């Protein structure tokens, strides 16, 4: 969950993913209350700490995050 973002970020980087790999948090996706935050895997824990997203929140990691502006339909 969101409490494990620091470990997730650290482990992804330790296993070879670049710190600048795109990442996003999507809270209440596909609803009128949807919120999206875009960052990198290195900055993801700080983003979550600052923004305090609530469940349900998806964590998306990888180049697909760069399509957010193009596919932003909510």
C-alpha cells in the first residue's frame, strides 16, 4: 500500500530502475473525485507524504505515466 512507497522506491532503484523513472499516484480513479499526482520513483515517497492520498489509490510506474496528459479523460 501507500505506507510501503519508500521501500518500493528504494527496492526498484536497487534493482536497476532509474531514479527518474516516471511514477504516478491515482486516487479514486475513473470517478468524479479522481486526483492524479505525477512524479518519479525517487520522489514518490515525498509526494505521498506531502499530498496524503487516501485509498483507493493506484501506483503506476514506468514510461506509460508520460501519457497522462495525452490520455487525461477525467
